[in-house]
DNA sequence: CTGGTAACGATATAAAATACGGTTTATAAT
DNA sequence: ATTATAAACCGTATTTTATATCGTTACCAG
């Protein structure tokens, strides 16, 4: 993500997607929500709620925790943002709208979060649940380690 | 778990396992650690750190948060207990000692947590990581939903 | 333009976890 | 046995993460 990645395009896409999705559903994509979604998309790392709060404060506002958490709850309800449970942090969803199951590759070094959608992994999860006669409502799949870029870097050293 | 499950045996086994494992490794399974492990094993639900703290207080002691967290950290380091990230709660490991990857089925109704070790799921996780050239250090796989017993119960109703 | 609902703001508090410093206790080395 | 050392423990304070509650404002539907 560090090199040759036009991240501005990511942000624009995320905002455009959000606008489209909220319009379709009749939910309100307010200024605050747009602002917070944009902040989350500043990079591909997961962002802490209180960091968002600090950023809001720096921009002159005097936001309180509930303001941020309400916006995050909205964005999560709309599938625009995911919570990374193992970090207590929040990351933008790169393909909102599609019904999808989220699995994350989280680099412990560069901290980038990649959302993957692997059919094989989905199938395995489903199979494991079926074997146990378990009816899945939600799932948290978070793989922590080193991303491709950081592995290469380590090998180079 | 509710019916015909001799849970006392689970507790005894967990404590015996812990004793054996700590003895093997030369780590100290102190009274406090034994007590907290036993509390965690009172049932198959995940337990909150502050509930343990309250229990300790009820038993006459005057424990502070660090006491509980230190014990939990020890138990986790030894692989005797796992943290459920999506609940901020802790659950006993049913087969400590084996090197293993933990995956959890968490019932949203009865709150029981079942730890599963599915080769197919392991393989799928590994494959997904390999495909992304990602080097896994740790993983969090938590499936939330309804367990077998609670599904049957719903269907009966 | 008015009545209801959703969004926002502010205060307070709850819940989860850690930093740090001092004391005790177990174990290993003498 | 005695002492050095490291681990465990304890308590205070604080940080981090999140929610409850209540009053106000803004949207939009009838």
C-alpha cells in the first residue's frame, strides 16, 4: 500500500459507494458520517475511536465520544465499516453493498488491514459450523501476522 | 451442556491439566491462579475479568483489577485460557498442552462457548493466508450464532 | 406549517485494561 | 541453613474503550 497506490481514489470510491448505498436505502449520509468515513479511509489501517475523536477536536469541533460511536454504529450497520475485534479499531469496507462475510489479514508491522473474501475459507467455516449443528449469525475471522510487503522487507534485511 | 453433563469432571480435569502442564514447564501454578482458573471453569461460558474480580471480592478478598489480569495473562501464556475478542471475555481451554489453533462457536442465546479444532478450517485459513502471501502469527476465529441445543429448542417452540 | 422521527450535542458514568512502585515469597546457589 | 534473585503479589492511580441518558435541533411526510 505504501508505494504506487493512488489512495485518493480509494477514499473517493468509499464515499461514492456510501452515498449510493445510503441513497438506495433511504438512510441519511450526513456530513458528520461522511467526515468520519473519510477519516477512517485516510489509509488502510484500522483506526481507533478516540483517534477519530482527537482528529475531530483538532478540526475545531468539540466532539464527545457518543458522537463518534454513533457515527461508527451507523457506518457498521450500513456495512461501510467493520470493527476489528482484536484491535478495538475500525476499518473501511472496500466492497460495501455486496452481502459478504468479512475476513481480515492484519499486518502487525505496517498495520495495514486487508479484507479478503475467500470462497474456500467461507466453505470451511460453513462446514465446521454444520458439523457442529451450529447456526452462524456473525463471524469474526482475523488473521494477524506479516503482510506480503513486510515479509519481503524482512527477507531483504 | 445444561443436561447430563458432569461439569465437576471438567473443572477437575482443567485443574489437573494445568498442574501437569505447569509442572512440566517449571511455571508456578499458584493458589490465586488455581482459584481463577476454577472460577473460569464454573461453566462453559466466557467470563468477564470484572466478574472474576467481583467473585474474588465476594469470597472475602479485596482483589484489584491487576490481580485478575495478571492471572489471566499467565493462564493465557500457558495456553490454559483463551480470550474471546468479540466478547472481551475469557474461557477455559479444553485441551491445553497440545499445540493448537483455536476456533470458537459462541452461542448468542445460552452463551456457551465451544472450542473446535477443524483440520479443514485450519487448512482453509492457511490456504487463504498463503494465497495472499501472508505469514500468520495468530488468529482469531469466532463464530457467533445458535448452538445445537438452542437451535433444537427454537424449532420445538 | 406542523408533528414525528432521526440525528446531534453534552454530561456523566460504566467497563476493560494497564502503568508503576513497593512488598512478599519461592527457589536456587552458596 | 542462609542469602541472593527472580517471580508473584498488592495497591494506587490512570488510561482506554464504550454506553446511558436527556435535552435540542434538523429533516421530511402528511
